[in-house]
């Protein structure tokens, strides 16, 4: 038996895999004051369902996989360690400048952001390495010791070190590390070239700063988690989900907690890849996870989950860049709680403001009086006020009506239903633009991709989004409400190693590059022999971070061969680069040479035999099949078939208008669309064409 | 088809669609461009105009590029090529026909529907690394005229017909432009972006119908005009005159170029007028404005001063009247006047007094002055790389600040200059040292250089760099050494720019403010950028904000007391009682 737990903002999702590969889905409330309690609560819900004690349930399991927003929450709430930043003389303001840039050029109400580590705790270290790896000025060790003594006096709890060019000559940075161990014993520190050996000092410095600042709390969290699981009766292995869509041992991630930043959302595309292939035989997908306040979009391109190095904590240019590769996830402020409002020119907007979980939509009856997407869904009949969350919460339809009439219908001179439908249309369009944004950056035509809807609110407008994008198929997996936890169950142990080594296709230094690839492969092999020991299957892949000369943004190109033995191997890389460049940007320059800035090796170890994303069959205690009145633009009120998600037979086809409901989600099948149950349990929708 | 009223829902949906298309064009251009000025300074823009040449949608782009100009360029394209066909594309960089300056190569593509009707024009514009000027910089500040400037000028020249390149023109460019591969890469990137825009608009027209789109255009302009009127009605009526002076360089009057901006706010009419007619004639140098930059720089000053959420398109533009004079330094230039540096230096001297005048009329609106550029830290570096024997030319963006204090917030430090709006990236030291044989010794904020105010302007940035090996040429046109950024409503000015050579034995030699400086190995150039002006009286600044600046080493204890009347101890703790006493006594 295995567990995968994803701690999100509102819910802690648990997927249990039984010994017959059947999945079981459970939810408990997240407990922000002590998130591990929410984890144990979710396990207790499962134990009750299996009619076992918690200890007996835990005793049956050999693997516990955990995704958590604990690290990102610590940063957002300012609960990280008091951290100092050491950098090269003359460059104290690396974290202040970031890489410049700004959004909303006419908006002067937003002041310049504070650096991740205050300037008062940023120190310059005399000494300088140059771009050719030579030492221009030796390291002034005496000064370093003086600084360290000052840090001791200031009771600094962690240290981040980023010196210029440490990626090609780490001597100075390594020596600073030794001096920290000697003069600040026990204080955790991060060396930028060890953590993230990539070009561009801000990104490396920011990685190191974030990583160091998380070390004290995250090691405590991991100790606490494993301790309390053991106490409760678990004696298996605890793995943690990383930002890169893989898993690491809890004790290892405590050493590099930056990998926790996107833990959770990174798993949605792992699920998505599985369902796109299983349900539709496709290797390209857009995965959209709808929560209460955010809409997270991720991708699968030809079987791969694309990464980005440009991951921001907070808004672009106003927050901090992690500088670390992460699964590319685009988040916008849109979800069930997004508020609808009309501006003074008479135009309707939805979001980015959200009613959140508290006070929540008007229909929650918890004091919210602003109309939200959830309220519009209720007014249109998409949601059943008596069967929300399986009937665990009842909704106040009158409150929704009042809010929409007051804030939308009256100012826009629309009927209640047209106003509610307009709210859904605008929310849909916002979501579509988020998908267009990330797909254009990653070079995917959304029409060629399967759209996969996850999160409890996904089903409301996924058909409409699919129509707008021209998608052939929209999939709502049965485990969609816990898409990230399900992905965690399917993911692999993963590590990635990077080296900076500049090479050009003309005058290619094959020996130099092969030397780097040797080092990277050795790192992968020791991972396989370490954490990967006993795994079922291991794969190593190599990538070049390449660009045309003078470009400043690199793209990632997989290497066809493990070493460069002949000119043909170099040409193969060049041709692949031209191809990927054209895929992503619609143009290439086949007569131009290619530059490679960095080399990456990625190693994966598979732990799970066979794959399944299907919920185990269970008896239905309640059934809501029948019809109800639902309003659709252009159709008015129509009788929609209402069908229980779990009760649909494999291969059963439903023609819209229809509503498919489960305790976790509601799927709206618009008129003109059809839905079919797949073997995996998913509902697969042909959205049909957008009305002209 | 009769005009039907589009509802607020469809208005939102279609404006979102068109803006989505322009963003897609912009993303494509940024990710594929080759030169640093394009993909680091984000010195590019993409926009969509209606068939009758009104700007309807624009991707987030530096302000000086797009507000006005694309409309004139599209008109020129139609005038010179009345028989537009699908598959045509035009290269345009003529400052006499609507382009900002010659360095901004622009691809214009008419979007022609299946019936041959010209529905929209898409434009992709990008500052080039080189345009074949007589010296290796795209900012030729001292050029007497366009002939000395030396750029090839393209007044809407057809470069594609039926989607095929006219290679004659491509080859001409390659013979004249330094780093021809880089130019060709950027040219491809612009063409790719514009073609994506064309493709998407054609698909949109098929989906929703061209008549619907025509209806939408008009109602979108009406809506935007209404929003603009609403924003202007929040301001009091009044007129204010402010001046701002560009430092002297060769070819300007001895005291530099003073720009006078007369701003009148008429809330009843929902209109702002910026009168630039009372200014000197065009000068025998490269600082003169193109018509596009003269209009846009005035509009930037207005839009910086009001509710930022007003959409920027022909509808809102119609509520701003910019009065220009033909033959003026900031008016409509006559060929062969050089406008080589039109997007930055004198343009900033138009935007800054305009937004400052807005602030003087209305407390809580407007903006202080942003810092001037282009200091050596953002100059064009060139030379021969001794490691490879290859020549290099690139503009670097090593360190700039220049943000202005605002009514409710401190400056955005890295605003670059007022016409850039802060979009410019700051270079990675490592990337610059890898791209060319550079050694960047230092880059950081200088203490006690901020424009003090209730809300402060930026601090100055000090940068020191030189060749790692070999020789290095650095070209720059650094304004703001004498006339620094001024504050408004009692706010103080920010620090002035400065530049000097640091010789091998460490001596400092002052450098001229407009020069091409040759550095030999071991020499460095020191460059201080301007700060930005403050908004409101520094004595009204929140004392805890001053204490924070002291703790962060930005402001000295002495300056906290003398300029802000705030008493802070050496540990950075605020002394509330002493501060109240000092402020009461001052």
C-alpha cells in the first residue's frame, strides 16, 4: 500500500493505492498552524473508510509521498531564517537589482521591491575570478573571518554565498564554505555553485539565498514529519515531491529545501501525461488545475514536461526569482472564488480579486457579499445547492442571485441569467489567455493538445475553454480533484545535475564537452547507486542549454548521443536545435551556428511497477440521477441530464446538455458537446465547435 | 451591415483577444531576437492598428515606442503602396514618416481578408544593434544631419511580396550594417512576430466576423475615451508651465536645450493639452525629436500622471491634445534633420516637465522627474575580441536607476529613463563578461543620492568597468550631469550623472558627457547614473521609512537629520521623540 498526500491552501488531498493498484481519494482541511496535523487527519479519514486503526493502516504501507506548500508559505509569510548574503566585492546589490524589468509601465503605485536578504545583511568579499577562470585578485581570507565574526554577533541563522564566476572556478566560494564551517560551526549555509551551477549571478544568488533561508525550518519540518509518521505506526520510506516534478528522500531535501518551492503543483502534469496517453493516446496536453483562488496551467510536450528557469515567488519583477529549474506552471488569479465587477466604463471584469475561502462566495453564507464564479455557477444551475461537496455543505442560492443582480446584472442592464453566463464567459476567457501565454512560450499549439481539467472547480467551464482553444478532447479524470496527489503516486525519484561549459558549433571542443558529460554521468550513477538503489528502472538523459549567437535566452535541446564522437554528433545537435527553435518560435536560422552555455543530465529511477490512475470501485450510498433546469447562453433554460460520475459505465456516452456530479466535482457538458466514460474512469468530452 | 451595439461582455472578450494577439507577437519577438538592446532592454514593441490606422491594441512595451507613431507609419505604408496585397511586408524606420528613430527597424504587415479588404495593420518594431551609422553606435548624438548620421532610411519599403523576401534589400542591409548576422536574426524575429499577428487576426475575423470586429473597434475606442474622461475629471482645472534642460553637447546651444511644456487640464471638457510650440528650432545634432517621439513623450507625461488602468489606444489618445511646431527641436522635423537619439534624451526632457506640471496642478497626481540617460554604463561597447579575433558591437545595460517619486509610493528604482518605464532588464555581469571581453569591477547604489521627498526618487547607480583584455570603445551621450532630475511639490532633486576614466595608476580623469572613449587594458570607466526627483516635502516623509533607509545603508544618519528631520541612532533605531522635536523646530 502507498500514500500520496498533497497539502494545498485549503485542502489536504490523500490518494491511497491499495495492493491491487486501485486508488482511493480522500480530503481533509489544511491546518496552516501545523500542516502535519492535516496530513494525519487525512490519513485518519482513510483509516475510518477502510475500517482500520490509523496504526494498522500505516503499518500496511511501504511508501509515503508528500507534496507541500510549507516552504512557499514560509517565504510568503516571512517565517524564514535570519540569513546573511556574501558576494563579490563591488556587487553587494545583486539581490537588489535582480535583473531589472517591470510590469505595468504606467503604474506608479507599486514601489520597488525589497531584496530577499536585506542589504544590511549583505557583505562584500574581496577577491575576483574572471570569465576565463583566472584569478584577478586573491580571496582576502582575513576579511571573510571578520565578516563571519560579525554574523555571529548578529545571531545570523543561515548564510548564502554567491561569488562571480564560481561556476567555472569555485576555489574562492569553496574556501568561504570552509571558513563558515570553522568559524560558524552548525550554522547552515549554501554555496551557489554547489546548489545551482548556472550562468547569471542573480539567479544563482537568489537560489542560494532562498535555499539557505529555508534550511533551519525545513530540516525541522522533515524531522517532525518522519518522526510523527513513525510514531503513528509507519515504518516505510518518506519521499518528498520536488519543483521539478520528481521525488527526493525527506532527509536529502532538508539539505536542499529550494526544491520544495513548487512541490505540489509540479505533479499535476505528471498526472496529465498519464491520462492524455491512457485516455486518448496523446503525448501532448495542457493541464489546468482550478482551485478557489488560482488557476495553474502546465504542459506536456511530446511526452516531456517542459521546465522553466524563470520561476518567480510572487509576481514577475516584483517578487523573487528562484533561479532554479522547475516544472513550468503559469498561475493566474482565477478560480471559483474570483469576484465579478463592472468598471466605470461599463465593462465586466472577473478577478483577479478573490473572495478566498473566507469569507468565500456569497452562497457560502459566511459573510461574503461579492458575486463570484461559484455564485454564477449556482445561479445557472451548474451546481446543485444540496449536493455541494457531496452534500457536506449547502449553498444559499438567494445570496448568489442578490449579489449578481446588484453588482453585475443591474449596472450592465442584463437579465440575472445573462449576467451569470457573462461572468462565466469572462472567467473562461481569462483562463484561455493564461493557456495561450504558456503555450506560446513553450511552442505548443493548444489545438494539438488534450486539455485536462483538475481541481474541484475544473468541470464548470472546461468544455467552454476547450471550445475556445479548439481542443479535440477535454479530459476530467476521476481523481481530478486530487490531481497533484495522483501525480505524486505516478512520479519517479529524480535528480538533475548541471555544469556551465561554453561551446560553439564552429570549432566544437568535443574533448572538453565529453569531459563535462563524464562528470555529469558519474553524478547520475552515484544517485542510482544511492537513493535509487532497488528501483525498477533507471534512465539518464542529457540536455544542452543552447542558443543562436548573441541570443540571451537559451532553449533546452535533448542530446541524441551520450558523447560527441564525430562531427556528425555535433551536426545532430545543431539540427535538433534548429528544429526545437522552429517548434517553439515558428522561425529558425538554418545557416547560423549554435552556442551552448550549459549541460544538464537528468536521472530518473522508477519505483512503481505498472501504472494506474483509476479509483477502486465502491458502492454508491446516494444517487442524484435525473434532470434539472440549467441555463446556457444562446439556449436559455434547458433540461439537462444529471448523472452521477461514479455511476457512469465505461463507454457510456452522454450528450449535452448534461451535468456529471461527484462529491468532489461537477462537470458541465454544454449543448452540442458529448461526454464518454473511459476505462481509466475519466470523463472524456468532445467539446464541439465554438458558436460563430 | 447596420451598426449593432456590442455589449460590455463582448467588448471585454474581443479586447482581451486582440491584446492576447499583440502579447503573443511581443513574446515571440523577445524570445527570438538576437541583439542585447532588443532582448535585454526590451527595446521593442508590437501593436495592432485598425484599417484606418488607429492604434487598437498594444502588447506591454516601452511607452516611448508605441503611443503615437505606428498610426503615421501605417498611413505612410498605404500612401506609398495603395495596392496592398496579402503576403506584403514593409520595412520602415524613417523618422520623417512616423518612426521613432532610425535605429527602430519596424516590420509592417497589412492584414487583408479573403475579399481583399485591408482590415488591420500589425507592426513589430525593434531597436537594432547597428543600423550602418557612420560611427559604431545607434545613438549618434553629435551628427549634424542625417547624412553624417549615416543610417540607411526605409520609408515603408516593401521587403516581402507574396511572403517572399526581396533579397536585394536584405543584401543592401548586410553590406552596410555592422554585425549583419545579428541584424538578420532580429529581422527574422520581427517578421516572425508580425506574421503570427497576421495569422491570428485572420483566424479571429473568420471566427467572429469582420463586421463584428469593425463594430468592436469603434466601441472600444468610445469605451477607452470614456475611461480617459473619467480619469481627467478627477483632476482640478489649471495650467502649469515647467521647463527641463538637456545638458549641452556639441551642436546644441551653449546652455543646452531647454524644453518648455505648458500643460492645461480641462476636466469639464475631459481633455489635457500639452503645448510644445514655444521651443527652439531643430539643432545641428542628433538630439532632435521625430514627430512620433514628440507626440509620444508628451503623452507619456500625461499617462504617467493619471489612473494607470485607462486603456492606451486611439480612443484615450483623443483626449490628449499635443501642440507641435514644424521645424522645432521637439516638433515635426524636416529632412535632413537628424533624429538619431530621439527616443531618449530630449524626449525625456518633454515627458519630465509634463508630468511635473501635472503634479504642480494636482496634489496626489503627476510624478517627479525621472533621471536622464545615456551614461557610459549603458553605452555601446565595441572592439575586437583578442580571444577570437572577431569584432563585437553591443549596447550594455550595466546599471541604471532614475525612477521618480510618486504621489503614493517611492520610486521604482530601475526605471531606466522615463520613456522606458522600467521595462529594461539590467545585464547579468557574468553574461556581459562572457559576451564580450569585459571586466565589471563594481555595480551598486550610491548612498545619499536619492531625490528626497515625502516619497523618494531613485538613488544613483555607480558602475565601474573596462576591458578584460585588449582595447574597448565605449560610446555614450550622457545627459543629466548639470541638469539633474528635479523634485515636485517640495521634493528635492536626485543626484546628477558623472563619468570619468580611471587610469592604470588609479587617477581619475573627468570625461566629456558625449564621447566615444577608448580604454586600454588596465583602464576603467567610472559611470554614475542619475537618481530621480522626490515627490512632496521630505519633512513629511514617514519617519520609519527614513530609519529603514538608514539601516539599509542608503541614507546616512546625518542626512536623515538634515534633510528629513529624522533622528536615528547608529543601530538604525528611530528616536520618535527627538524626531518630533526636530521636525517641530525646523
